[in-house]
């Protein structure tokens, strides 16, 4: 296939083409996270868990507290040493604290290998990550997008994505998760690029 993923996507979808005329071609893999970067997949996953359902500014403050408590390496062993109660005391919700402790436990036990997830397919990554308590499909898909830079990810459970579909295609109601997933199948194998355009349109 010649051209870029955006070339192929926009040639096939006039609505996305109209969005791109207004908003350009955003990088689907960019995620500022307040400028925070982590050296490991494990750290990146904890940053994504921290960011669930809160603003980036708040997430950065909480993540910085976690790093200060666990150490800049942010290893699974250090997180396990903190335990969910101390993580919660940093300001994270009970659910996020439990999720982080469980991710650390699974990593240490070898039940998952977060650092080598790049060798797995998208569905395998989602299955591995959602085995951890408190890690749902949305977090796993965001990890696929931002950390593993996969080109064909549409987080159909994201309310922004669903609102954007409703508005751009003038649908009578916000589509359900299943409806958004089915609707977005047309954009494969470049659903990450479609997602970036949909977010940009909000």
C-alpha cells in the first residue's frame, strides 16, 4: 500500500476527510501526560492507571508522588513494597492502589511480562493487561496506543470517541460501546488514526 495511513484512511472516508481539513493530521501516538515519560513499560502502565478518569494535571501530581515514594526506577518490587494502603495514602483511589499492587504482583510472579508485551498481538496485550485487577479494556487500549504505538486501536469505550461519532455522522444518539466498535471496523487497519481525528474534533 502506497502513501501514509492517513492517506488511505481519508481517501476512504469523506467524513474523516472533512475533520482532517479542519484539524489536520494529529499524531495518534502522542500523549503529553504533563511531559512525564517512563523508562519502562511497567512505569508507563502505572502512569496510564493513574490517569484513569481524572485530568492530566491531577494525574501528574499523583504520579510524581508515586515516583517519590517508590523511587525513580519505579520497579514492581518497589510498588509491591509500598502496598495498596500506602499507595492510596498518596492520594490515589482505593481501586487504583489495588490495581497497581496487583500489576506489581503479577509482574513479579511472572504471570505477565509487561516489558515484553511488544512481542504480543493487540488482543493478547489486552488479555494480559486486563488480567490485573482494575485494568479494563480502555486502559489496555491506551497503553497499546501510547506506549506500544499500535496503528489499529479504537477505544470504543471512550465516551469522547462515541460522542465524536455521533456528532460527525449526525446520529440520533450516542452509540453504545458495541455500536461504536462495529461502526469503527471500517477504519481498520488504521483505527488509531481515526481515533486521533475523532478526539481532535471534540
